[in-house]
C-alpha cells in the first residue's frame, strides 16, 4: 500500500486531503505540531489507524524519521494568518525554509514524489498582467510588488523555492496545486481564515459588505486534486490553479440570506472608499482592499482537464461552508 506523509495535517485543507486519501485506500502518516492537533485528527478519523508524527517547519528534528518508508510527501503546512505581521519575514521565512526543509528531507530519504500546496496568491499579482487579463499557471506574483501582502509573498517565494529545488534535483517529481479562496464544509471547529468571512456574514457582524470579488474553490475539489495528482504522471512538473470561478462578497451575502432567512445577514454593499478607510484601523480588511478593483478571471480549467472531475460552484461552496458552521453552533 502507498504511504503518504501529510504535513500540517490538522489544517482545513489538509483534513479534507486526509479524508480523501483514506477513502482511496492510502496509508496516511499525519504530521502536526502538538498532541492537541493530533487529537483533532483522531476524533475525525477514529478508526482509520492514522500514523502520527510531530514536525516543525522551523526545525530539522524528526523529518528523517517521519519520511522513513513513505512513498509520497504531501506538503500542505504553511502559515496562514488572520492578520498581516509587522515583520513580513515572520511569514516568509517559515514558509520558504519549511518547504526546503521538507523537500531536502524527502530527497535524503529517497522520497521523490511530492505534492505541494501553494496558493493562487502566487499567481494573481503578476505585474505583466492587465487588471482584466485572464490569469493562468504561466503568471507569477511579484513578491516585491507594492500591493503584495506578506502572505502572498510567502506563498510565491515558497513555491519558487520548490521549483528551484526540483530544477537542481532532477529526480524529484513535484506537482503544485494553487487553490483560490478555499470555501466548503468545515470538518470540525478549527477551519482557518477563509471561513471566517462566512462566519461574519452568519453572525451579522458587519453593517455592510465590501464589494470585493474573489476567485473561489471548494475544499473538497482541492483535496480531490491533491490525491488525483499522486497517480497521474502528467501532473509531474506542473502547477495547477484550483479555481471554480469568480464571485463577490455581496453575491455570497445574498445567497446566504436566501439560505438562512432567519439570520440577520446584511446584503448592503459598502462603498469602496469606506472599506479603504476602515482597513486603516481593521488589519484583516487590508487583504479585502486588494480585491476591490480586481476583475481578472482566474482560469482553473487546466486542473480539470488533467486531474478530472467537475468544480463545485463558488456559491455552492460558500453555502456549504455556512451549513457546516451552523452545525458547529456558529
């Protein structure tokens, strides 16, 4: 049987990957940073016989043992903050160094098949692309761009480092998945940053909704692509945008208001100038500001053509997020 090491296995995307791997008959070795996060996985998959290891992106200890007798490295671990740090290096260094640490450990232990989780953040901010251009896998974010956040820079530089590593070590068979904004059902109460926006809609926290457009993908599609890539040799040496299509925050709010009529979900659209003003005092809004004028279409068709399946629609993914949050008492 094929054994897969999933790093950062307690993350929102990673938990879905673990489930997809188990459903497809893989043996899963799950890395976490603490016993608490290990318990989360055992609660989700009580009869799966998960193998557990403890790893840290910032330290070498444990990586060689974790990769012993492993066939595939599924590297999902990377910092994803709710707010931008004061020092961008607090995000960039763990992302880049952690990726290289994982790849070097894989090479040293003879593991040459790697599936890496990057992000559409490593694609979107290409200075050569016009504001209305279609974005695809040939585009690259400029990590030093004026409006590029520390998170976006970290994902770009980490992916660049992975491809540079593969160019130097030609026996490494790397596939990269670049998800757009990841929505879809939470499997438990630790679901990361993306679903926080849906949580705010459900709670009626904000009096108005930013008119921000975003490219969305369902987490179940992202997990399926990661697992499908393992056995698809056509995916080796390729990056794949996972993006079902564009939607806007007002469109999401309206869909949620229809789905949950008893909730006080605002559908009023905030003027852009107000969002920019509020972002000065509310750091989480800084990421939203960068999306206010974005009209790029993000092309996720390559992933479907190679890895198969069909996308769950952006609105359906957001509604699924909301239903899972309601079940969690949100």
